[in-house]
């Protein structure tokens, strides 16, 4: 993993170099992940497009976020294709800035009790399981888009830690990365949580939600959350690959994703 030191995004990294269980590693300039891209500068775009070969953006934000934030700087670059796959229920004004609170608008249409009933021991694990229940087609489409990208693919949401964390965890797992490495990649976003949240507080889209939970540590991704989530995927669905297969992401899709990330 290599941090990308951009001026307009603080949780951006190239997952190249992440080791696989068979002694290989994820190739560089294949899969990037980031927080919101709205603040990218011309210098950032040069790094992403010219230096890293970015051709494909996978945007996991909800429709209300995309609408409120408006077109980002990368949308003006003809060489970069943008794909929007929300993993949230398309109801209310959901953002992942408030995702830690199951009583907010994110799941108002589902009910707090139903959300927590998925996995009462960990709110964030419960919400991640909700991505699988509510929007399986978006997760599958995101992985197929990564696999078919002609150059580097970049996955992002708002903070780049929750929705992005789940999709990249699935991509790495399919590519043969071991669980401990997958969890470590998820948790490393915590190193920059203060800077991530400071950026989001500068946006009217996210500031009000963050004001409800002012303690930055409340939003820090914790290794135990991802470990519990992946354990639950094992117990409920037979594992990441089995869940994907049950939702139409077959062996040919998995092979295409492995080819993209490893060769």
C-alpha cells in the first residue's frame, strides 16, 4: 500500500504491493481508493491520470450526496469514465458521515431496531451487512467495473473508509489477499481520520451530520469492525466468494478481477 499525497484528498492510496496468500502481490496502478474527490487540484489530476493511469472512477456515494456535491474536477477529464453505484438505500438524505448512528436518515425507512437486529454487537458491522442486503447489485457492479477498467480504477465514497472499505475488502479477498491484510488495509484509514473529517466538515453536505458526532474517534475505522463483518459473511453466506457467486458474480468474473489486480 502506498499513500497518495494529494492536495485535495487525504485518504487516497494505491493498493499495489498488498501481499497475497500465495506469495504474490497486488500490482501497482490497478486499484486505488480514496475519500471524496471534489477538492482535487490540477496537480492531483495530473498525478492520478498522467502518472497512475487512472481511467475509471467507481463512486459509491448515495444519490443525494452526488447531487448536492455536484460534478467534481475529474468529471471534466474525457479519458476518465465515472460509474455511480450507491450501496445505500436510496431514501432520505443519506450520507456516510452519519453512518455510525443507526437512528439517522440513513435507515429511517428501515427502523433502528431492524438495523441493529442484523448484528447488535457492533453498529458498523451491522451497517456493512446492510450494504449486502440492500444493494448487492451495486457491490457486484463495482467489482465488475474494477475488473474491466482499461487502466487504474479508483473506488471512493465520502470518507473513503466504510463503503469503500467494504468494496475494496471484497476485491482484495477475491484476489487472494489474506484476511489480516484486508483488515489492516481497512484500519489504516484511521491514521488520517482527523484530516478526513476536517475535509468533510468543510462541505455543507456532510457538516451537519458530523456535528451530531463531534468526537473524531467515533468515526475511526477499527480492525475489529472489519473482522466481525468478514466473520459474519462467513457464517451467514459461506464467505465473500460464496456471497458474490450467489449474487451473480461467478468464477469468470472472479478470474477477470484477479487478472486485473495481479497480472
